[in-house]
C-alpha cells in the first residue's frame, strides 16, 4: 500500500493505526482545510508553528511512538513539555488550543475516537496589562522627528517626515503595524479634518480621525519625495515608484528607497532604531496603547474606541479604564507646530 492509499484509508477509519508520517500528512490536509475555509495567512502560519511544537515533542519523546496511541500519560508529558519550554501562560494556552482544534479535525475524519487533548487543563488566560509609551517619551520622540525633518540632508529629511506620518497614524489614529503596512494612498482623506480608512478582512470599513496637523505633514512628505525624485540619479527607479507603488509608506535604507510599502517587521525596526537612539521606551504596540488611553481621556464612547481598535464589542477595556488615571495623554504638544 503506498502512502497516499494508506493515508486515505487511515482517514476513513479509526481502526487503522497511522504512523507519524501519516500524522504529518494529516496536518497538511488540516492546513488545506483552513485555506478552503478562507482563514488568513497569519492564522494558518500560527497554527503551523504551534503544531511544529507538538511535532518536536514527538521527535524528542520517541521516534517509534505511534501517534494514535497518544495516551493520558503522553498528554501529561506534553503539558510538562510546554511548561518547561514556554514561560508565558498565554503561549502554552495557544499551543494547547491549536492542538485541540487539530485533534477535533481528526475526530471528524474518524482517525481518533476521542480528543485526548481535552484532558490537558488549559493555562489561565491573563489580561495583557497595557504598558504605554510615557507622555514625556512621546514628546521626546516628536521633537526629535520634527527637528530632524528640518535638516539640510534631503533624504534624511524625507525619512524623518515618513516617520512623522507613521507617528501620527499610530499615536493619532491607533493603527497597528499590520494596518500601516497595507495602507494605500486612497485610504487617506486629507483637509482640515483628516481621516484614515481601515478595511478589515471580515468587517465593514470604518474611518478614524487624525490630528489636523497630519494634512500638512503629509503634504510636506509628498513634496520632499518629489524633490528626491527630481534630484536623484536613479530617475528610472523613482518613475517606477510614482507609477506602481500605491502604498502611503516606503521601505528604505539610509541612502535610497527600496520599495513601496513596508512590512510589519520593517516598521518594528524603525521603532527599535528610534528607541535605541533616543533611549526611550518605545514600540508600535506601546505607542498605540498610549493612543487608546488618549481616547479614554478625551471621553470618547467606549463603543467608538472599540471600533477604532478593531476589536469585538465584547472586548473588555476594563484594565485601560482602571489604569487611566495613571496614564494621561494629550496632543497639546502638536497644536502649535507649523509645517511649511
């Protein structure tokens, strides 16, 4: 019997004992089922990472272990394996949950008669306590970006204005790196009351207001880019940029633009460089949390804040409200800034 026939047979009867090679094939079929269900690329990637953790456990446990004989003792051993490997309760909890979903998939294929992973007591889910960038560090960051934007070095000035655009979208609009990386020019609405449109994959689009200064910063950003385009020796490259790149942001080193758009990791690197240079506490997540506290102090309706955060109505903001008196944020430091 070849592998394909054996797998097909195993997936049709719980009396057939699958080997570990079959088990990996079941995982491939599981991932294909997720694709058919139109799960996101990131969701499937996370499931794959979680199941690889279980595969590593099996390899360390025994090369000859029969997967279908995964018994209560093995369940306890896997729980202990996770305890030793991941200090975070939420990391352990996620990997158990993924494995439980996968075994439910095998149950539906009649490969198993019960789900052994249900015997693992999941780690309790702890709320992620907000750790926002402090108001002093936010002002330090803004002052640095604004002053650096006035430099005579044209390309450095362009990079600084790009980073000012990022700052205003995160601290002003609460955008995540995943939203920034896919943001298109057509998603910006400029003028006296600028807004940015967010288009979630499974929800209706919505817009978030930005600080009025955003329009002037963005216009300066575009003017600087036009000057770089005219003065560079690589005109062909920048012609391509103008015609083909639809993204608001761009990826660059310290000498030239590399591509339209910038990955979430690329955005995190920008924040890492600024954090080290200015010696401040700063990540995209911490700056976004500062924005959420700012919204709370502006006394915006909770439902409105949740919509702009992109979370479900059932999401709890309790921790934010409890800590709001300790984390006070505003936009006053930008009100008097003049961009020419």
